[in-house]
C-alpha cells in the first residue's frame, strides 16, 4: 500500500482489514472487516505498465492457481491488491536459493555479470573469507567502470574493522553506514535502537538477490553431513559453531526489481548518502517469467509496518493451511491471536523455529509463548541439525513470503526490513516442499512434554520475556 493512500483505503471499505495506527512505538491493530475484497476485482499490471482486462486477469488467475487453487488464489490476490492499493505486477522470474553456498554462488555470479551498477544493502558484513571475497569482487567491478554503492548497518558491522570499509572506499566504492553507533558520525539524525536489517543486492537495476542471508563465513557450510540431536527443552546454547546455518533467499528478475531498487535509493537518501554517480539505475524492464511478486519494505520512520499489516491480513484470511519458518520468534499479542484464531476456524497451522540460537535471550523469550500456542492447537517444531535463520511463510498453497523479517517486535518496530510476497500455486508448492524438508529434520513439541520442562528453563523464559520488546 502506498503510505499516502492508507486513509483512502480505510474509508472506501475495499480491503479485508482495518488498521488503527498508534504511532511507530506500537504495532498497528488489524481487525477483520465485514466487507471482503471482491475476487472479481483483481487486475494485473503487465511489465510495460498496461493494465490487463478483467477477462485476461481471470485467465491468468486460473493459470497461476490451477484447478485446485484458482478460487483461493483469487481471494488472496484480491486481499493483496487491496493492501497494496493498486494492481499487482506480472512478469517476474523467481528462483529459491536455499542456504549460504547456493545464495553466495548466485550473488557472485550476478556481480560478475554487472555492466552498469551494483547496489548492496546488508546488516552483517564480516571481514572473513566470504567478506574478503565479496570485497575483491566489488573492487574488481568498480575498476571496470561499474558503480558500486554499499549500505551497511552500524551495529551489524560493529566488529568489522574500519580498514575493511576504507579499502572499499579507496577503490571508489560509495560506502554508507546506516545509523552509526557514534552519534557524531550520523548524518541523518541518530536513534539508539534502529537497525537496517535488510539484505539486498541489485545488479544493473535488472536482477536482485534478497532474503535472510548476511555476509559471513558462518553461512558457507552445507547442510549435507551435518549432525545434531534433539534439543527440546534445551537452553539455546549447545555447540552452535559446529552447525551449518539454514537460510532462504530469492533470485529475482523482472518488473519487481524496480521497487526493490527504489527501496535501496530511499534508504541511501534517508541516510544522507552523497549523491550517487549517474547510472541507469531504473532501466526499462521486460517480463522474465510468470510470477506475481510484491516487494515490501518497512522502516521505523513510517507510521506502521507494511510488512506486519500484510502478514496479519494474510493470516487472518487463511482458509486451510499456514506454514511458518522463522529464526527469531518473539510474537506480539495480535500475532498470537491470529495464529490461534486460524486454528479455531479449522486452519492447519505449523511453525518451525530453532532448537538452538545465537541469541539466548530471543530463544527463551520466544519459548515463553509456546504453551498458549500449543493449547490453541498450533503445531510447533524445533529445527535440529542447523542454526535456523530462514524467515518464510506459505499460506493456502498460493501465498508465500521470503525476506529478512523475523516474527518479533524488533523486526516490526525497530528495524528496516524487506520481504517479497509471491502469489501462485507453482511457487508456493516449491516453498512448501522446502518447508517439508525442514519439518523432516525438526522435533515436534507437544503440550504434555512442554509442561514437564525444568524450572530452570522456565526461569530463563520469564527473564527473557521482560526484554522481548527490545530484543
């Protein structure tokens, strides 16, 4: 949804949710509206900007949904269109990238193919083997005349030596630190708690890689051959260094790359980065595939998180199945109600979370919510044999998301985040298959077993729960 169109959206009653805004210090309240958007109102915008006819849009819905999902897809498309405030754009190609080796391979291949510009935004960028490989690749492209622009988060790169970024700057790369830890270095005001948690790479304005992965060698190991056992009732500790990291990203080509590029530009300008060298950052984009994709960015500077509104609206509209995989799960009350409410109306809700984490406080704060979820019928699983870092969702076999957004207060209130919503049965089936693979490597958490957890574990949960708003 365009921010300026929110009030119009609420008053015209076209959407399936109403939003009450209480400022950026709290989450928007989303309540079901009596008037659901009409599936017959769905319209698509082609890569060339042309709005397709109602008849042609119906044909595409039938094709994207198939005989089994066309009706439910039409309803989700109508909801997404209402939330977005305009037609959904066709013509995108989306490839799922599972885990670090696959994602890094796609990133370095795209960088090598760059001819005009490289824009990159990341939270963590470490001066390790992968980080140095990235620096070498970016410097090489800058030397070839490709303009490289890099945004890195001040806290996420706090441990990275300044010499690393100086090397990039000395090579002609534009380097911008988001919300520096030192207030005196901030050019656009300073806020102690805001982070740029987005992970985005845009090549020539035509190709994008986005999702959950940071730039760190911890993501380089493969899941094959990993070992680990059940950590149900564990502490969130364990031998984390020996485990591979499990993440999900997307390679995207097509018209939706333009709004992804725009989000990068908005962050650059908002942080008062120096004027960028003239390049063709927004080339004319042709259709590359059949996927319907909506790129959503959120920022604490905005009155509400569009990602949060979109997610809660989709959860509240789910008809048969909700499959969530999330690395840092610390749900707010409304998210809890949406998950439990979905079960109450007959939706099968499954949630995969980590069995151990690199953040003990987040781990235990999330676990403090297990019991009401289990009592409400939500099926909980903890992923073994890997450090889970993916943030994905699949709803009703037609609506899927991949991004940087965790299901916690920080992502929805304090961070800049990025998510892609992909609508269609074929892509959702691929995402569902990935979920099933994670499910096979996960331990189910039952209410009976959870109620027998030790008092020491309960104490850790109670303490961590005190800090969940800030984690």
